[in-house]
């Protein structure tokens, strides 16, 4: 357990007790994730389990986002691997995928044809609107995690606004945006860290 | 829809998903257009309806959205076995399809993620690692907000879609300012949708 980073500002930090705990926690997390696990991952890992602080979640989420593959899958591998190595990563991944796969395949077999009915389409429309709101709310809550960012609040807001305009309004491809803004922001952050004497 | 898949066909299905895995920056869903081109247009192993229903079901059901890949594998296998009427033989083929597509989609990206993040965690005090995380933080937070915005904004007919926008905005406020359980909000959304009110 010596690898667990100490929490800044004295927040209580928990860790998964063992690999079974990881597996069950990720299963529970995945099964709550209607409209995508993204909507619940922050609430379960940060607010309920306290395995990560808000700041650590943002840092890990950045890595999970930039690597190829589903973001939550990447996050499960990172967390599982950090606490218990390769088997931990596999336990978290299995928890995330196993039960939902069985569930979604059973649904597909049981309700073949239902997904195309107006009733199902209406439900999906409603779920989609709520899921969109949930994801936006997670982002707004995480803005607080920028308070300790070495680049300072103003720079963070400028970078965030540029990203929002590029993706949300101009609809530029994600890879382009990450590959242009990402290196600029990282180089600037390195400069700020040096100034602050953190390096 | 019934079709015959040779061993070589299964091999090429596996290779296709392997080749998409490392391109799926931002989530597996970003590869959906290419999967459509391959499975629906080129090989015709999947019908248009099955393609759309797979994505819709994976988004409506709990679990990661990448399960749309599992559902497509399931449907390809089922088609190869003559549909659900084909009994256990068809279901075995469908499960085989799930395994082939999911393994292809996940093995390359998971391997890369595991190796890269273990390295980054061991070197977490390195300036480059710290700078990357700090620099990316505001960008990924904005991405989350933009994702919520895009999911709502894809419905862009104000006269018809304003109730959807209202529900999304109300959800954002409730989650931000209160501790309302997400399942309650999702249930309300599904109910409003089922009633045809939004």
C-alpha cells in the first residue's frame, strides 16, 4: 500500500481492500451507469468510495481520455493496476465489463425488436437528455479541482473555453484538438511548475 | 438475415477490430462510422437496423458504451447461425462473435494503457508527467462539459427539441446543486420519454 499517494489538504483517502473489492465496486459502478458509465464514475470513485481526490480524478481522467480505448476501461486499468498490479487491473476491468455484458446480451435476446419501437425510442430520447445533463454536471463540479492547478485559474479558464469552443461549437475532431492544445498546455504547465519550484 | 462465415471471415473480423483499437481516442464510439462501413456496407454481415439498435441498446442499458461492440459481435454471430431460431448453435456462434469483436477492440488499447500508466505512475514525480497532468486538466474538464452540450445539441430542432434541452439543463442543475440520486433522474427521463412528452 506504500504506493498510494498521500491526499493533499488532509482529505480522507480510502483504498480498495483487495481485488474482490475492486471487482465488486466496478461491477456496482458499471451497473449504475445508464447512458454510459461516465455519468457515475466520478460520483462513485471520488464521492462515495473516496479512492481518489477530486484533483487525482481529473489527472487520471486526463490520461484515460488521451489514451486510445474507452475512457472508463482505461480508468479501471489504471486504478486496478496502481493498487494491485496486473491482476488488480484485470479484476477492475472484469468487474466493469462482465455483468453489464451478460445483462446487455440478455436484453438483446429478450427484447429483440423492442429497441426499434416508438416506446423504446422515446425512453432512449429521455435517457439521453438526462445523461447529457449528468455528464455536463460532472464537468462543472470538477472545475473546482482546478483551484490548485499550477497554471493559475485564468489560464485554465482560457484553455477550457478554447476546448469547449473547438469541440462543442466548431465540432473539430477530438484528436486534433488534443494534439494541438494538449502539448501547448503541458509545456506551459511545465514552465509554471518550474517557477513554483515544484520540479 | 442468414449468412455463412468462414474461418477466414472470422479472422478478418478480428483483425478489423484490432486495427481500430488504437485509433479509438475519445472512446470506442469514435470508430462507429468505420465499423458501419465495414460491417454494413462492405461485408453486409450486419443489417442497418441491427447496427442502429446495437448502439441504442448499449447506450440505454447500464454499463460502458463500448458494449455496442459486443452487441454487434453478437448479431454477426447470430446472423451466421440463422438467428435466434437456430437455437444453441446460433447462440454459441453469437457468443463467439462477442469474444472476437471485444477481444479485438480491447486487447491493443488495454495493453498500451496498462504499460503506459504503470510507467507514468512510477515516474509521477518527473516534471514531464506532472506537467502533462496539470496541462491536460482544464482541457478534459471542458471536454466533459462539451460532451454534455453535444449530446443535447445533436437534437437541433428548437420547435420540437426544446423539452429535451430543458430536461438536460434541469438535470445539470440538480446534479450540480443537490444530491439527487442519478437513478431517480434517469427513471424520470425514461418515463417522460416513454410518455412522448420530450
